[in-house]
């Protein structure tokens, strides 16, 4: 039985992961702004953009449990629209939740994980970290930042027997689609392509994988002796990531352009 913290546990992937790990016998704490009331998951209300809230929450958990074994940094949301039309506020908020939130949670957890003699940090990235999606530049950038952060962190904390994995799911059916914040204004010079591109993305998400697929992958990561540094979720997306690695950047870019429809204008 491990003591596991999941951020963004009130919906979608985080809720499924928290319940799945709890059903498997782990002690799970679910952190989100909306407090959860699940039978087997202990809900904690905190905002990942507030480091002090997480620090206090993790201290409280450590005081009760005597250790923290696994932290799953999952909280996140999306914004969409042209870079030129993106408000400074939305861009800052996105980076603050998706990237700084991972930093805050990691910084708050590490002293306790070192005290516990080791553990695992699982950061929720996305396939969009590798295939940067047009009109979702800030989301893609926040996830690419998580990958870079995770790689550096893995080296820094390996002497303390703490492993780090950046998980890159493909499209998954969750509240993410409805929670995506769209630019307030789309300039006429972008509007048609924004609508087409975001429309393709929303369709893919609505027809995406069940969050249980992610829960099973994360359970396996928690259980296995040695985690990989990257884990892609979904066969199709593994092929995309591999092609992106193998193809020259110009071709990969053209493929992403074709998928999101903007060559057809
Ligand atoms: N769905 C996909 O296709 C997909 C694909 C790749 C990666 N991902 C990533 O998977 C993660 C989970 O997304 P999801 O699809 O499960 O979306 P979701 O259903 O919208 O869930 C997002 C979760 O993040 C929490 N959250 C948002 N802002 C927060 C904050 N400031 N502090 C604390 N918690 C916060 C939300 O809880 P509250 O609102 O209650 O705070 C909610 O529990 C995200 O990082 C997302 O980028 C999703």
C-alpha cells in the first residue's frame, strides 16, 4: 500500500486514476479546487497555483501517514485560438496552472519524499508536447515545458531514489473539452482556420479513449520497479510520437498541418 497524491482529482483522468488506485488498495488523496467526496479517496481542497496551500496540504498528509510515496501532477486545462489573439491573462493563467502547478506540487512534495526514502513523481504531459498543435500553442508549450522539467528533475532526484515519468496521453474523453477556454475574439484573418482546427481537436477528444485507459497505465507505472522517463498513452499516438522522432521536422510539421485541416483553405 502506497500513499499517493493526485492533483486535479475532481474530474476526468485524475478522478479515474484516484479511484482506480484506491480500489487497488492504495491510500489516495485527491487534490482540486472543488473538494471531492469519493468513498475511497480523501478529498483535499487546494489550488495548484498556490504553493503555500499545497505545502500545508502535503505537510498535513505526511503528519497523518508518515510518508508520501507517489505524486501524480495531473491538474491542467486548455486554451485555444491564435497566438496573436491570446490575452496575456489567459496565457499567464494557463502556464501558472499547467506548468507552475507541477513545480509547486513537486517542490512541496520533495522534502517528504526524500524523508520517505524515495518514491515516484508522475507528471501529466500530452502528445501535444511533441506535436505542437496550431491554435493551441500555449497548451502545447506548457506540456513541452513539463517534459523538459521532468527530465532535469529525474536526474536531480535519482540519488534520493525518486523516479520521474512524463506521461503523454492522446485524446481522452473528459471534461477537458468543455473546460477549454477559447479566445474571446478571433480575428477575421484567423477565424476560419481556428474554427476548423479546434473543431477537429474537439471531435478527437469527444471520440477519444476512456479515462480508464489512462488509469490502468498509471497504475502500472506506480507498481513497476523502474518507470520509463516517458510514457505515451494510446497506440495511434505512440505511432505519431515515433514518426515525429523519425521524420525531418518540416515533414512532421506538414503532417500536423494536414491533420488540423489548415492546408485545405
Ligand atoms: N483529455 C485529454 O484528451 C488529455 C490529453 C492529454 C493530456 N491531458 C491532461 O490530463 C490532465 C487532466 O485533464 P482531464 O482531461 O482529466 O481534464 P478535466 O476533466 O477538465 O480535469 C481537470 C482537473 O484539473 C483540476 N484543476 C484545474 N485547475 C486547477 C487548479 N488551479 N488547482 C487544482 N486543480 C485544478 C480540475 O479540478 P477543479 O476545477 O475542481 O480545480 C480537474 O480535476 C490535464 O493536465 C490535461 O492537460 C488530457
